C-alpha cells in the first residue's frame, strides 16, 4: 500500500498547503469516518463543522475555508475535482504484467506494442493493432482488423468485433460489446431479411465505457463516440448513432439508431431516445425521460410521472387515459358558463 | 475485398438492369456519399433528386423510377429489401476456420459436425451437438446436452446453458445468455426458497439475437422463441415466455414470465411487458410502452408521456398526481352549472 | 435421471402422505400435463378440478384439500413452497468435477478449497480465496484479492473484479459483472475527471444474482448486498447502494448511486430508482415505477401510465403536456361559477 505525503500531494495538485509536509496518507475516506492515515475532502460548505471533529490525516478544502490549525490542509479552488485527481494514486487494481499470457491466442498478423499486455484466455484476431501500455484483461476478444490506441484498459470478457477503432486512454469495462450488428432488417413477404452491417465503430480518446454496454456497428457508415464521452453500465447505443464530445450517459439508457446527440449533454438513467433524432449540445435529460423528438434548444428536459401510493396512482392513471374526454368536458363547461355570464351581462 | 459486377448482382437479385454489365462495385454507400466503386439504392422517391448527382457505380431503384441514362441501374419491386439481400455479399467478417481450436475444451461426448468451427477458449460440455457450418466464436460456452443446428453463428463469450435447443441459421451476438435460471422463488417464513428451473429454452430457425440479451430457461416447461424472431441488444425474456413467429423486439425491452407474444408483432425499445399476459398477433407497441394487460386486438399501442422542458414538465407531473381530484372538481362544476342552467330554463 | 419415491419425498418435506409409498417420480409437471412419472402440485384452490383428471404420479396439496382416493398425495401447509423445496432434487445441471481444469489460469498465491472446482478457461488472480464446494464455471474471471465463500456457483463468463467479497451459497449467473467502477466523474473545465473507485462490493450469504447484472464497486466505501437478496437478469446496481436483507429486484431495474433500499422490499421489472434515496423496509414498487424521492412508509407504489391504442394515447399524452393549463382553466371556471352562484344567492 503506497503512502503519499502532504508535500507530494501538494505538488501533484499544485495546491497550497498548511501543516506538516511529512504527514502521509494511504487511503481516502469521508470526513466523518476518516482515520489519521486517510486523506479526506470538504466538498460542500454545509459540512464544514466536520472539520472540527475529523481525524483525517490530510484534508482537501476550498482556498478560503477556515479550519482548525491542527489540520493538515490542501487548499484548492475545486476540492471535488482535486479529490478526483488524487483518487488515481490510491487505486488498488494491480496492473497486468506486460507481454502476452501463454494461454492467450494472438494471430501472427496482429501487432502488439511491446509494453502492452494480453491476459490469459484472450483472443486477438488477424490484423489487430494494440498500442503502448494498453492492457487487455483475461478473456477479452478483439476481432479482425480492430485497432486500439495507447493506454487503454479492456476489462475481462469484453468483446470488440472486427473493424472497430479505439483512440488512446479508452477504458472498457467487463462484458461490454462493441461492434455487434445493428438491428437492421427489411420486411419482405412476411419475413425479415437481414441487412448486413458493413460499417464499424469509431471511439475517440479519453472515453470511458461501463460494464455490459452495447455499441452496435453501423449499417453503412460508422457508429461514432467522440472524445471524452463517458458511458455508464448497461447502456445501449444503436447503429449509426453519433455521441458528441464530453457527453455523459447514465446507466440503462437506450439510444435508437441514427440519432445524433450533441456535445456536453447528460442523459440520466433509463432514458429512452428514439431513432433518427438530433439533440443539440448542452441538452440534459433527467432519468427515465422518453425522447421522441429532436431537441434544438439547450436546457433540461423530463417526462413521465413519479411514484405514488398505488391506490392513488391507479385512479390517476385511469384519468390519464381519459384526459381528452375531460378536456372536452372542461371546454363544454366553459361554453355554458360563458354563455350564462354573457346573458347575465346583457340583462344588467 | 470482393468486387461484384452489375451482371452478377442482377442475377443474384433476379432484377432487370440498365447500363454496363461489367461495371463492378466493392462496397455500399448512400447516394450522397457514394463513389464509383459503391453500390447504392434509392429507397424513397423524395430522394430521387440524388440520382442526378450521385457518383455511385450501380444504383438499385424501383422498377418505375426515371433516372439519368448514364447510371447503371438494378430495377426491383422493393429497393430496400434488395439492398438487404445484397448486403450479405459485402460483409467483411472473416469466417473462422473449420475445426476445433487447440485451446478450446470440447468434452469427448460432444458431437461436432466436421464443417463446424470451435474458436479459441470455447468450452463445449458433454452431449452437446453442433450442426454443419456452425461457427462458435472464441470464449463461447455451451452447456451439457444443448443442441445447435446448422449454419448458426455464436459470437464470442456467448453463454448457452445446459438443455437449450437452437434451430438452423440462428445468430447469437456476444455476451448473450440463453438458459440462465428464471427468476422463480417461493416466499416462506420471510425467506426466498429457490424454485429450480427445470425447463429449457427452445429457439426455432432463422432467429437473430443481439448482444447482451438474456433468455431464461423455463421453470417446468420450456421458454420458446419461434422461427424468424429477431431480437435486438439488451432484451430480457423471462422464463416460460413464448415469442411468436416473425416477431421483432427492439433494444432494452423486458418481458416478464409466462407471457405469450403473438406472431408478427413489433415491440419498440425499452418496452416493459408484465407477466402472464397474452398478446395477439400483429400487435405493435411503440417504444417505452408499459404493457400490464393482455391485448386481443391487432393494432398500435403506446403509453407514457414525452419530454418537456423541465419546469413545464414538473407542473404537469404534479397535476398528474392530482388528476382524480381535478376530475372531481370538474364533476362538481358540471353539477352546479347544470343546476343553474336548469333554474334559468325554469325561469324563462 | 434420478427417481424419488413418495416415502422419500414425504421425509424430505416432512409432509403427511396418502397412497403407495413406493411410487416414484422423475420430473415435475403441472397437473394438466403431468404423466405418471411426474410430481405435480395444486397451488390454488380454483384449480382443484384438475385433481380429478390429472395423471400425475404424486401431487403436493394443501393439508385440507379433498382429492380422489386414487392419487398419491403429499399434504403440506404451503404447496408452492413445498414444490420450491423439492424442485432442487430434479435439477439436471451436471455439477462440474472438483479441482482445477488444466486450461484455467490460477495465480499461485490464490487459495482454492480442495472441494472447489475451477472450469476451463477461468482466470483466478493473486490472493483470491475460493471456499469449499464452490464451482467456478468456464470462462469466469476473479480479480485480485476477492474472496468467495462456500457452496457458491459462479456461472460461465461472470467477471468479479478485485476486492469483492461473497458470502456462502451465492449464485451468480452468466455474464454478470461485480465490482466494475462506479460512474463517478468530476466535471472541471469542460472535462470529466475520473474518480477512481476505491471501495469494493460486499455480498452476503444466500444471495442469487441473475444473468447480465452489473453491481458496481463503491467510490470510497463498499457497495453492499445483504443476506438473502435475490436479483433478476439485467439489473444495474450503482456504486455505494445498500440493498437490505431479503429484498427482491426484478429484471432490467436500475438503482442509481448511494441509494439505500430496505429489507424485504420488492422492485418490479424496469423500475428506475434515483440516487441518494432511502427506501424503508417492506416497500413494493410495481414494474416501471420511477422513484425520485425517498419513501419512509411501507406500502405499494406505482407510477406511469398503461398502454392504450395509439390514437387515443396520443391525444391524452398531448393533454398531459397541458395539464397545468387545464387546471388553470378549471380554477377560473370555479371562480366564475362561484361568483355567479353567490350573486344568485344574494338575489334570492
């Protein structure tokens, strides 16, 4: 377990500091639970009272926070992103040794960088290229002609089909599938004729993809995930989608074919986006939104209803199914009341 | 890369043609982006203007379309299904060599057709049968006694449990699981007692199953997927469902246990179907539908609401939760207004 | 195929019986389809008429049921849970032989119980501990330092990351991923900074987890699944969730980060639960519920609307988007009508 000194962390974060520069920490904990060997952080001012009681060895705080003199502090402009930045130091996943595990199958035409590592039971097909320091963990399968950049991590049992391109620093979590066939079929004489999916998938740099995600290959052109996109577990991205730079997609969301999502968007969990739509930059969909039309204005969007006790809900759900009728009754009432009111006015 | 001549494609599609029969193409592109080595197609008449500017080497058009004389044409009754039919020729996935990869484990009692192929790291259990020309790609696992027909493709890391039957020409994309236990438990004395799932899964011919799909084995009888069904990624089909012939199920849809879906239905993405329902043939559920009752009439069905700007939505969602109360207020208004109107009538 | 006698089953279930104690059965079927070699059960009194026609060799019934004398009966207080209990005897999955398959990779520092079994192509990392009688089926991957108790079944191609703890009698179905990184990123200068996920996952005893489930590791503290929890396929549980004892989660449900679900809850299929919520014990969410607030009262909850024919639905969905306006119109009507009625009252 590595230990890091206040002096080292201050340099790493380019942060001001107070206290004993030789104090070291070996892990991260929140203020309430931290022990002296923990680094902690104060993200929101409403929790500042914890500074008086915390036992944390070092605390990251905002520049202007007042804290007890006894604390070892790192002072930064944004404590939460500073926490994110240093969290990397405390990661305990042991890296896989460089080189090719003897139980992996690597086609002789594949080009594996010397510093890359291929885990046990992996299968690397013909003409694959794997960049420097990229780790392919056990059981992952890379299809013919696919290319992975440098410093990627491909977790166990991921499947990357043929003709898929990944940039540098792409992380793909376990059991994700990139490049399976898009769901393309033509209906003819009561049968589905498969449309062979001839495009690929292109994924930019600095992309993180969660576990059990599916990103399908394009029908003719490629499916495209731009730089800096982050994708949570169980997301489905259909063929020929384009996901703009820096967009974040939360768990279980599904995006149908040929939809283009702009840059810096966020999609909450379990959002459903129809196909062939165009969503502008900086659009934010709350969880469980159902998106059936293109959105050209940045903003926050929602749909649906929220839980109620079931008896109350049931009545309301029935009324939803009659809304048009009730609107008609309101309109009729308005006519009657207005006519009566006109009559009254006339009489006066 | 294979090239196909106009003459060859015309024979393949049994289509009429115009132009130079020796013109060849090596890929498919849409009319706007096509180069001379591309085949393209005109699917919708509103795009007919592209025929004047396209550089495509060959274009598939409807029989009666007027097109510049300079174009090489394939004339068919349904250009989209003709495109689907020829797309197969341009598929670039290299087939896996026949035979059993030395790193695969195949139980000595398994019967593998000579023309079948078993990829690296596969595991084939006792009494499995694999038909002619079926490809089992790397890392796939087939459980005891399961039988796969001819010309199937099982993509990497698919898991087929014991006692699962697949017909001919079944494609299963990566990381899909067929035959895991259905979610069956009896509640007793505050504990869940597992109901062992003793049925299997039967899948017909010409079925395509996407990536990361789960189709559970039956509790007592089998779960059944009929011929010609197509299933997109991330779909969940629970134990003892029956999915009728030629039905299409889009991504992320979940179907609860013992529900029977008719033939030629379509289920959009993220549809939720409750258990123990019966859905007639030719029923179409739009995406995100919530289906909690059986449907006996063919037709198109929907539920839910669609995205709005969040402030507007929030007000409406609150009102949804009060619908029953507002309906009561409308009814009361109607009574008052009607009474008043009766009174007015009397006075006259 | 094993056969079990009425006498044996009566002892196994500690049940009263009638009939020939030497009658044997080798499988389970429902009353309508059972043959003489089948065990069957009568779960609901409305199906009691089947007792007169069933050909089942043995039938489990409630203590007080009247049945033809010719039937061999097992009389119990709860036939459904008795069926669940005996179902285990009829399970036909062949257990994997003890020991380590030669094609598996097991790090020399891993401690594997002698009665455990490691299937072909598995990868077991450093410092892993595997308990007695635990089966790790082909292609599963267990990360560094993870510990599995006794009598677990880990189905093919499951991935358990580093630092994950499983109790005894835990079943994990295929392609499930436990311990992938939680979706934690800090937004800074238009970029996402990854928050390394330093916590693990702790799973209690007697937990069953379906296929293609994702349970993410915690950011700082662990994600926790308590004893006796059952989880269906395609469920997503985000980082730092706590799922209380005996709670059941149906397919395709997603639970966002840091949410705590109480004990003995049930979540229907495709339920969406927001992050940082607290749900009390004995709360039941119907399928497709959208849960965006904490729930402190036990009970049954629902949200959403149910399918309608699309034309009717479309009108109602439009009206949902105008609900606030219609409510305003109702209020205005009420004012006008009330004023008029006051005026009428004054005149009288």
